[in-house]
């Protein structure tokens, strides 16, 4: 199979969420001794970009995003050993810790943001829901996160976002991480009030915000 | 008929599955399959549906979805399954009525049907818009005094004595007790001591604070109504189930609540509509609810006035009002805020859609997506009452003519909607009267909408 066909197959497999096809073509890519970084760039990432673009236009939704992400990761499991053997790694744009705060079990918006961030080249550590404050703080340290993204879908749980920021200050690590907020009842005013680094209403706002804080870090 | 203990027991011995697998391997593929099988199609160009057969078809799709997906318990990681036979039996036995309030204020909150000339029930108040402590008491009195308000909804305060509090905390407990007490007192001062409060306990996010604040000595009565959430999508946990168990033991009214998300796991408008119907049925079957509060939401814009959501509301309200015996409140969240023309256009579009679709009740369309503190006033309540009464004089065909015209006025501004003002910006806090500019805007909008064909009284 020629490499352009492989790239196209990988791209469409990600778009279609077809893990079998993506694994088959990832193996073909290895057989053809194509640079795995090029495989990611010319094949897999293009598929993510297509789905991401469709999502922004309202033509694709969370299931398509998640399936594309899972399919991408299925291919990466096959390519990773070769990348490690060649001492190559994908340049990631940054590491973002994402989670819904304690007392809150809503996750759909958080899932959308996490997946969209991944499709835009960020490493995402998804903490899940109902996350205690110290879990955010400790995992941020372990994951060497650049950004902590806190989601709250209820007005009653928004104070937990403030509590995370206060805890980072108390531990003298506030400056190590950018903290951004999201979620239904959250506003820019609230983000300013509690000393967050930004607020995003949509998943694309989150991408723009993370890029902005990352550029300010450099 | 299923007893709630049956539901609980099934949360202990239903099939085990992770939440991710439930979402991706059960929920999503089943929604897609049901949409395809029943050929569900919504017209987002003109969101108001008029086909009774399509509405009934959507209802049957909702029944099948629930029978195949079930209710996922996040605490036990098991699916609570219901057979189609069980579901249909529960629906056949549902009363369609909710008895609320006491004394002269005792009412029957019942159903409407599409094109029903009966005015919808009106819930005076807002559930999740935060109110400052300083004006909370005055606001509650104003809400309880609203003419034509059938029930009270108590706003949420953000701080207590200036101290912010988290979900499930002692601060939340005290705040919840305080709000119920003030709400009850406000109703008395408005001369309506028996007025039911139907969004208990909006101030409380946790089961412990809900149940604690609901104790009768703080003012709550079983003839009030409690909101218990179905977690998106089609999930529950023991916190929610504890609320149900407590309320059933007390004989209190249970309002299941659902907010299917367009763009989330439901996918597009068709999937969201099927899930919306399934949720309302699930409230009866799983939570033994006798009323329902629902607010499908657009995930990208966080509001309920997009074409997609209006199409969901139109289709699902008709499917349920024709086939599911439970009074439902379809609740609107506008993008634009208080004292903006756009707010009124959005609210009118939603109310025309839901009222002609057969919604049992309406509430104050929540401005600015419900997120701006102190951003709701009695003026929006007045508008909600007046438009809903006017909409009851219309039918779906007329709504189909008017709603697209209203949507065209605001949809290009949805992504950057004006945030609007607060109560303090546009009302005299001491007298409780609106400023002149807001009255002028209101009158101008009513004039505009009357000329469009909305029959204000």
C-alpha cells in the first residue's frame, strides 16, 4: 500500500471512529517503515482536525469527538513502541489537568473540553468528576501540568473552584499553574473575583485560553 | 407497578458496566439506532412541528429507548433495567395530576395538550439564578405577589452573611433552611400562605442538605414540590435516590428534572428529542415523579433558544403532552440578559413553541443563561405570564408562522448576546418599581409583538 493511501485510510478511520481500520493501517505504516511522526501528522491528526472542525460547526457532537479520540489513541498504542525505539516523541502543546469539582457529577461539558483540547495537540489528564481539592493539587504536581481546568455545573459547587485556587496559594504553588474555569453557571466576573487566569464558555474558548496562557508561560 | 424498592434493588443486581462504557457502548449507539428505526426527523428551519402522528412516533421511540438503555446508577455502576411492559404499565397508571398548595391556594397542577386554549400554570420565581442576600427577601415577596402565579420558586443565594459556601456544607444547609423560611413568610405577606413552593430544594445540591432543610419545622410541606435530577444522560446516584426515598416516605410531590444536552451524548436534535421524551418517562418509572421539569440545552451556546433546541422542545412537548400523563414544565434559558430587546424575542419564541406544544406550565424564562447574579426581575415574570396567556390563544400553525420570525431577529447574536443588567440596575431597590427606561422597552416590545400577531390581553 502506498503511503498516501495509508495516510488517507488513517485519516478517515479517525473520522469514522473505526478502530479496526486504524489499527490495520497503523500496522501497514510500520511495515512500510514510514516515520511514525509523519504518520501522526499526515494521517491521524488530520482526522482529528476534520472532526474538530465539524464539531465547531455543529455537524458533529461529543460521541464523534470521543470516538475520534479513542481511535487516535488506538493507533498510537501501535505506533508508540516504534516511536520510543527511534527516540521520537510528539511535541505536545502543553499538559492540561481537567476535572469537575467536588460535589458536582456533571461531566459532559468537561468531556467535550478534554477531547477538543486533545484534538488540538494538548496532553490532557482527565480527573473525572467530584474531584477533591487536594487531588487536583497533587495530580497537577505528578503530571507536571501547565494548566488546571476546573468545571462546575452548579452554582452551589462553584466555590470549590475558589477553594482550589486558595489551596494552590497556601502551598505556594499558585504561580506554577494557570487555572482556567468553565461550566454552565461560571462567568468571567467569577473568574476575576477568585483570581483565576481565565474563563471559557465553549470548548474552543478553552483551546484559545490554554494557548494564551501557554504563550505567556514561555 | 414497580415500587421504588424494586428500582433500588435493580441498582444492586443490574448488569455491571463502567460509566464510559455505558455512555459509548449502550447509550450512544442505542440513541442512534432508535432515531434511525423510528425515522425521527426534526425541521430546524421551522422548529414548530404540527404533525400529531410524528409526535406519537417520538413517544414510542422514547419508550423503546428507555427499555433498551435503562437508568445507570453511578454509585453501584449497574444499569437499572425496565421492560417495555413495565414502562407502559407505569404510564397507564400515572394520574397526570399533582395536588399542591393548601387552603385557598390548593390547586391541581394538571396537564395540557397541543393547541390547548387553557392557560398554562405559571411558576413564579427562578431556580438557579443567584440572588444577593440583600435583595433575596424583597424578591421573594415580589414573586409571591405576582398576579396569576400559581406557585413559587425560590431563588438561590450565593453567600450567607457574606460567607460563600460549597455544596453539601453547613453553609448550604443554613442557606437552604433560610430560603425556605423566607419563601414561606413571603407567601404569607403576599396573602397567599398556602401557595406551594415547587423547586425545593434549589439551594441544596446534596441529598443531606436537601433532606435536612426539608424537615417540616423549617416550613416545607408535602404539598410543596421537590426537584430530583436525572443526571445527564439517563443516570442517577444514591444521593438522588435518597431524596426520592425520603419524599416517597413523606408522601411529598416529586418533580423529576432533566436537561438533555444537544451536542453532548445525545448527538443532534433528533437524538436529544428522543432522550428528552425518555427522560420524562424515566421520571415516572424510576423516580415515581408526579411532575417534571425539563430544559434541553445547546452545549455550544448554553441557552435554549437555538433552532435545534426549539425543535426539540416542540417535538418533545407534543409527544409527552399527548402520551405521558405527567405535567411538564419546559424551562427556557435565554442567551440575552435583563433589559434587552433580544431577551424578550428569545423568551417569546420559546414560550410560543412550548405553550402551543402542550406544556403544562411555564416559568420565568431565565435571562443571561441563568448565570448572572441578580439578573432577573419581576418584569420578566410579567412578560412570561402575558406571553404564555397570549400563546394559549394560538395554535401550532400560528406558532409555526411566528416563531421563525422571532428567531430571525436574534439568532445571529446568540454567540455574543448582550449580558443585560441586574435587578439593582433597572429597578428601584427600595420601592420595588422598575425604572422608566425598562418600562418603555417593555411597552415597545409588547407593541412590536402585538403587531406581529401575538394576542396580548
